[in-house]
């Protein structure tokens, strides 16, 4: 069935000049862009976005990394979007990502891993709502 996922092109990929190439691959892979913005998380908003990870040992580094520079945030629509997009971007740890995936090609480390993809319908909705109002979705 058609569903929607949420993604961010993370500060490392934006700073390294890969955002255009990554967006191009996403669109060519058949994802419809429902919403898109170039923005920057503060330490406070990154902390809120990742609140689900607040008890994890990597939380502090994650919040600091994600607020260090601008990102692109987007809502994407496709048949089986959540599952397909996670395969398309590759494993969280780029050392374990399959060849040809976004993380294999653009990510440097488990923190600087270039891109985010929602892990469930429920989280895709929560994450999309964090960044976008109904007037920003088409
Ligand atoms: P993402 O799934 O987009 O959101 C949580 C992020 O935490 C994850 O990407 C990684 O970049 C980062 N992270 C750092 N260490 C870990 C870890 N051990 N397990 C999972 N995520 C981690």
C-alpha cells in the first residue's frame, strides 16, 4: 500500500555537498516529495525530536551532531515507503550498509550517517508532524 516516510539529510551530508545528489537519487527511485524544507535544529529542538533516545548512551552526541548545521527535512510517499526507504538508505552503521545504498556511498560513521528514515508508520507521522504543518504538504 502507498504510505509516507519522513527523512532528514543530516548535517554531515549537507556540509559535504551531497544533499543535491541524495535528493536526486530519492526522486529517481520513485519517491514523491510531499513536503520539503531546509532548516536547522537547535540543541533544544534536536533534543525534543530524539526524546525517544534520551536514555541511550549516544543521546548527547546525537543531539550535538544533529544541531551542528543545516539539514533538509522531507516527507516522502511511495508504495511500501517505510520499508523500501530503509533498504534504500542502508544500515545505520555505514560500515554495515549494503553497496549502492545512500549510507554506503555518503556516510562517514554511525553518527555522521548522512540520512534518516522513519522506522514505522507511527514514527513517520510523529516525525513529519514535528517539522511540517498541513499547509506545507502537497
Ligand atoms: P537515526 O536512526 O537516523 O536516528 C538515531 C541516530 O542515532 C542514528 O540514526 C545514528 O546516527 C545515531 N546512533 C549513534 N549510535 C547509535 C547506536 N549505537 N545505535 C543506533 N543509533 C545510533
